[in-house]
């Protein structure tokens, strides 16, 4: 089969090549991959800034059709369309696995950087990770299932937004745009912030229902937040960009006794004003990944048409054009960029 393989550690070393087709273990299904999202993590991996185990097939946000199943699989059969979560393997018996948050399992192995992922024609995954897609949810829409599960976990499961709350989302990437949509569904007013290079993403945020859109290179975010937050600041702030400059503004934007949720991945240890947590009596809620219920909600929201997934997908490319796909992801021209193994010609939203 075809696969995009990171062949060696360090920057680059990415190749589209022939790769052995996987065979399902007894509890696994084999999926014919329909669409795979490109994520910021993939860019970190390509730059050599994220641990991976080469040679390895990248791609961790997939959906597809079941084409084969191991003998233990009862709940899925060939022809089923699914999206699936990605701790590909966990121990199943540690505290976190038993408590239902297997993303925290110390033995978690993720597909797409530790073992082979989905930038390929086929992938095998444990059947219990899969969530069936209703017929009316397209694979294109399901390609945002994974980041949507991340946003659901952050907004609904790790923090609680109440109707009328003022929410700030800093960083208008895919996670930020989905966090905005989920917070809006919970009844919040949302201010989303980005940079000059995020113009297309900020315009998308406006279309998706963000109440206020701020380019922080033109306007002072904290001033805007005070205008809309009665001088107090925001009830909840989601830091989705993973940059120290954004985090510095987030400490100022959140109101006393408010909640700050860091969702972005920072380049390494950073210097920040930790006193704000104590002096403003803040709650800080880390959010990383998702649990089973995040996926149930994510698929339900897609099924109900409550998340405008199609608007988020700016580009679809065949596997062969992966270099271009990574380029538009990295330079900010793309919003969500998807690789579709069966696509012949790229599709670009205008
Ligand atoms: Zn990702
Ligand atoms: Zn475990």
C-alpha cells in the first residue's frame, strides 16, 4: 500500500513509499482510510520537534470503512463507516485506564508517531476505539472528529461553560475554531484572538459565530476583553496557540476567580507569570486528548449538524501531494487540511 513515512529522526526525512499492508489482530478492525486531518503535531514531527519512532507512518486523525475484522470483533463488520480515537494501545489495567481516562495511561501507544498511523491506504485499530458514523455524516466532516473530541473534552469535560459566560479563545487554529463552536453551543459569548497571519482563520471564526474577532497585532486583546466583560475580564480563557506571548495575554484576560485552560503545546519550558494563579485565585485546567464520552458527544454533534465541519476544511489533497498539504498547513493559508487517499485532484475551498 501507499504510505507517508517518517524514515529517520530530525527535520524532514518524509517519503511517500510502498509499505506493508497491516493485518488486524484478533480485537482489531482493518480500515480503508477515507480522510485524515493534518494536525499541528504532524508539523512538529516533521520538524523533528516531537518524539516519534521512525520509520513510522504519520497521521493520527482518521476515518474510514471497515474492510476486515479480527475474530474477537463483534460490534463492527465490513462496510461500517467509522471514526476512531487514538490511544492505539493502552495497558487496560492501570489507575487511569480503569478510571476511564486511558489517554493518561503510562503505557499509551499512539498511532501516527509511535506506531504506524493513517497517512496510508489502510490502518488497523482496536475495534473498541471506533465510533460508527451515521450515513449522513460525510468522511470529510468526520475528518475533524479527533480535534472536535479534543474541544469537547476541554469545554465540556475539563471546564464548565455556562450560558452568558464570556469566553476567550486565543489561537484560531482548528482546535481554537472548534473550541469556539462548542463554547457557543454551551451558550457563551466568545472572543477569538489571532495574528496577522491568521486572517483566513479569523474570517472563518466570524462565519462560525464568534461574537468578537481580534487581531492582536492591531488591537489590544485585554482592552477588548474588558470592554465586553464589564471591566472584570473573561470567565474562561482557552489558550490554543501554544505560544508564550499568547499565554502572557491570557493571564491578563481571565477575570479574578476565573478559569484558564491551556490546550496548546509549548515549544519547551517557558517563563510565565505564575503568581497570577495565586493572586487572582484562578483555576487552571489542563486538557490533553479526550475520553470515550468526548467522542460520543463529538459524533452526536456532527450527526445533529451542530458543528460546521465543512467550513473548517480548506484543502483536500491526494496522498501524492502531501508536500503541498503540509506547506499550506504550516504557512497558515489552510484552516484544516485533509489528505484523502482516494482523491485524484486537490479540492480547495474558496
Ligand atoms: Zn493532532
Ligand atoms: Zn493503562
